[in-house]
C-alpha cells in the first residue's frame, strides 16, 4: 500500500502530507487514521508509548471519547528527506463542558511507501472559556478558507 506524497519531501509535498493528516484526524475515525501508519508504527504521545495499528486504534478511540468536539489544525515546521516536523493546535471540550486548547509538536518519520513509521508528540493543554475558541467550523474537515495557525496568531 502506498500513501502519496512519498519521500523525499519538498515543501509542497510536506504541506500536502500535513493537510492529509489533519483531515484524517478531524474525521475522528480511528480506523481511517490508522491506515496512514505502518503496521508496526511506533508512537510517543505525551507520556504514552504506542506500537502498531491495533494500539493506535485503541488509543484514538479512547482519545475521542474523552476529547469531544475535537477540531485540529497542523502546520509544517520543517522537513528533510523522509521526515516532517509539524506544530499543531486543537480545541476540544470534556464531558463537563470545559474547553481546552492543546498545543503541540510532532516529529514524523515515513517509510518509502509514504506510511508513517514513527510519531513523536509533545502536547500541552490550556483550559479556555468557550468565547476564546477560534475553531468554529462544523465537525470534520477544516474548510479550505479557514485560517491556519499562523493567520490565527497561534
């Protein structure tokens, strides 16, 4: 299975890869998201270590049960060869109605077929009030005309 664009990445391909990842994560479909990763993909997400698609699906299922009304934006920070670094922000609320804005960085390593073999994520959550939210599109893919992180001052 191949997941273009393929490494080595130029700026255009890195931006496309980040947007494809953003779109998949905004679907909140763990099975769909898992298909972008190698069968034995290794993750560090905050303090949790995950290995393989089955664990990815379990992790994302738990995540999106807890992080309600999830909306994400990713932006390429750097790229070289088969690696891409992105920064991201997502907004979500818990089941009590408390809103959060989560800021983070990810380092990605891809195999020759364009599947992600490693994902290292560092994330910080900031409680916000609902009036501070910046991501207001309907659940799902971010509209093409919605500002990105830099345009939003994040």
